[in-house]
């Protein structure tokens, strides 16, 4: 905390000279050790704000742990996800024999199943975020940049996707394509989710293309592609990154819904939604079968959303730090 | 006389608006000769900027449209070039300095990169060479500590510094023509002088012809060799800078000069131009200046007949029906001001 105060003190004493022409002259009384004010770059400002966002920082730690656990599931899980111990059936959560989340009625260790389930869910979430961000950004960028009939066609296309009853389409697509594979599920979800980002990026590009620095770039001979992807895209990274993190959570939840309904990832591969569905029949007696994967799901989604929040706050230049 | 490097002929640029078509540039012609500085003056909305935007092909279409004329740059008609061909001219043969340095640099890219990019768009320059050349350019335009400044973002630059950066970007490819669109309007007076100095230096270094767009007559007096005065989308007077300031042959030019405060003389009072700049949607009939004109006094001919731009002296042209009465008008204004109008240039 003292570090924080020290860092802030110069700011309250005198506004930092942005040009940085003669930084040392402005602060006569400051101790020599930290008298110099360094002009902060965009990135430094962003990092400062983000590091101060407590919920986001906690979430990053938790999510990193979850992701690592999912990646190294074989090492982390005390049992295999399909390993049956006939002697340990229906055990409550306990540290004994490392059944942290208890076992199900077949005697499978639920902690291990949840860890492997996280792997599936995160895979789907990450894949959907990646795909939908790529597609949405490109389509939104082209529509917003060229306007006119290009915009009209692309936007009617996104409207079309937007008005589809999502769940019904997902169920049909999963049934037709076979939802068993998390990669396939990821592609299907991405095909529906890219529209939000396309609209956001289109809006950003519509306003960016009128900026003077875009005209200046044009006047210096830059071509369309260069202007779009080198000059305008970096200026719209804020909303894109934030949207991508939020999509991770949405995708994980939809995948869980699909699995819960039996159309998502197929057994024996565990997924968080499928685990909740499995436990449903025994919920009144073996509550941990629903609660444990449910809590994990909530934890993942909360973390991702908090990180998205933190990113949004940090990337928003209009939001000033409060001292 | 040498061939002009840029020759604008009968240019008409119009914009479609909900209230009708606006002729922002209405049959404008002027030439720019190699090495000279041409000053273009006029009020806001007189078509100064739209003319040069048309030259660079930067008029948004729609709603804009160039419906007539030709723009000859080194003999080639820029209006007939394809987009790809035009792109090779922009930034390479014609450099542009924009009005507001605060908004003309991309906030998320390093200033050095933006200048280097201006080079790399047009030629296959390796990154390290572009960097060295950019640092040279930054030094040339007087950015101190150029090495470190290269890696900074626009918000770390002051206004004057940014305009220096913009000038560096404009001359990066040693253009043959430099267009400065009100380069000092957004800057402090003290910084203005510095930026003008840099602009002159940059011009010397590259020997580029320059179009200086401004509504500051002082700037024109100091920098320009020849002057084009625009009003309501038309050229109303052109001539070399001394002629324009000493013997204006258009009442609008005279009005501009006599409304200018002077440091070197004790003026009784300034003489403003009465009325408002014309609305381009509804331009006055005949001579667009007639409702505000002292000389015309609402004469029939002024209201009905648009005056052509005619020769009134050596390389001096004016668009007024009654140029021969200007001598009397000047005397009148001088008596009102209590001083001679000439001598604005230092």
C-alpha cells in the first residue's frame, strides 16, 4: 500500500508533464529517489489499472489454477475419469482416499471426473472465443469499413443468424453433425455466437473511419487492408478483447446446457454439464454430484467474467482512476 | 515561365445534402509552380480544403462528387487515375500536413512507426533503415531526443511536437508537392512560429512546392510567394503576395486586409466585413459577395451576373465587375482606418 501511495503522490502534487520535456523541474520538493515522472504509455496505464482491479486479479489466479489443472488433468486427478472402485461407491466429499468431491454410485472419483470435465468445457470455451472473435472481427470490420452494399449484405446475414432460435438450431446441428466431439461442438457454437462481435466491431469501425488520423493514413498512401488492420483494429481492441472473454463464459454455459440435454459431448468423456445431468437423478441423497461440478462451472464463469470486467475498465480511457 | 507542377482546371466538387446539392468548390482553377509557396486564403466554408482534398482523392464519395474539371499533376490527370494509382501519388509525390495534430496521429501506434510506415508503404525499406531515416527526419523537424521519441506514443508528445511529427511524416518521401492545411490553427501562437520555421526548413530541404491553406493573412504575408483568395467556393482573386497586399483588386480581399489588426501601427479602428459568410446551399445570386460588398452597393449587375476571373495586372486576376473602382475604395478605407493598407508584410 505504501508503494501505491508513493506512486500516486507526484500525480496529486502536480499534473505530470505529458510531453516529458523537463520532468525534473516540476517537482522541487520530491525526494531524489523517485522524483522523476515517467510518461506512461498506453500499455503501462492499462497494466496499472488492470493490476488494481482486485476481483480480476483474484480471478486470474484462480482461473490459471483451473486451466493448469485441466491441462495436466492426468497428473492432477488422483483417479482416471472412468476408473471404478467398487468399494468406494456413493462416498461424500472427503480427504480420505482423495475423494475430494466424493464418488458416484458406480464408485468413480468425482473430483477426477470434474477435472477432466473442465478440460472439455475450457476447450470448448476457448475454441469458441477464438473462432467467433476471428470471424466476428473480420466481418464487422469489412462491413463497417466499406459501408454501402457490402455492409448491407453482411449485416442482413448477421441479423439472420441473430434471429435463429439458438437452442433449437444447436440441438439440430448437434444431432446432425454428431455432438460427441468437443471440437465439433465448438465450431457449431462459434457459428452462432460471432454475430454479437460483428455488430460491435462494425459500430467501432463506422466511427473510427471518420477519424482524422485515418484520413491522414490515407493521405500518406496507405491501402484499405493496412488502414483496416493496422490503424483501425488496434483502436478497437478494447471491446474485442472484452467480448472474447465474455464469450468464453457464454460458450461454457451453452456447452453445459447441451451436455445436460444430452446433445453435447458424449460419455464416457466427462463434461461439466453432463456431470450435472448424471447427478440429477440422485440429487436428493448424493447432493455433491450436482453441487460440485455446478460450483466449478460457476467458478470458471465468474472468473472469466471478472477478468472481462477488469479488462473493460482498464481499456476504457474515459474512465479515470480514482485516487 | 516554367510548367506548373499542379494545375487545377475548372474543378467542381459538390456534396449531396438533405437540403440540396452544395457546390463546395465551384469552377476553381489555379496553378502551383515548382518550388513556390502558394497561399490559399478564405473564410471557413470557402472551399479551400475541399479543393486540396479533391486533389488527393480524399473526398468521401458519396456524399461528395467531383463533377467537373481536371487536376493535372506533372501532366497526369489525377481524377482519371485508379485508386491504386492514386495511392502511389498520395504520400509519395504529394505530402499532406493536417490542421489538428492532436487528432491526426493514431493514438495507439508509436509516432516513429507511423512516420516509418509512410516510407514503407511506398518503398521496400527494411525496418532498421526506416528507423534510422525516421530519426533523421525527427531531428530535421526539431524533435529533441529523437531516438527516444521514436518509441513514444502521440499522447506523450505536446501539440507543437506532434505537428513536427506530422511534418516529418509528410516529407518522409521527399514529395514534390507539400500541402499544409491550416498547419498552425490548432497551436499556440508561440508554437506557431516554431512550426512555420520547421515548415520552411522542410520545404528548403525537399525543395517541394507548397500549398499553404490558412485564414491567417499574417501567415500568408510571411510565407507565400503567390496568393489565391477564395470566397463561396470560387476563386475571387489571385496574384503575387505583394500585389495582393498592396493593390487588392477585389473588395473581399480588401475587406480581409483591412480587418486585420496591426502591431506596427496605431490604428483608429478595424474595419470588419459586415454580414455572414454565405451559406453554400443558398449562395447569393450573381456575385456571391454582393450582400456584404461596400463597392457594389447592391448594383443590378452584381446581383444578377456572376463576375468572371479576369486579368487586372501582371499575373494578377480578380473576379469583380468594378475592379476599376477599387482605387477609390482603398482610399476610402484608408481614411477610415487612418493609415495606409499596404505594408502588412513586415
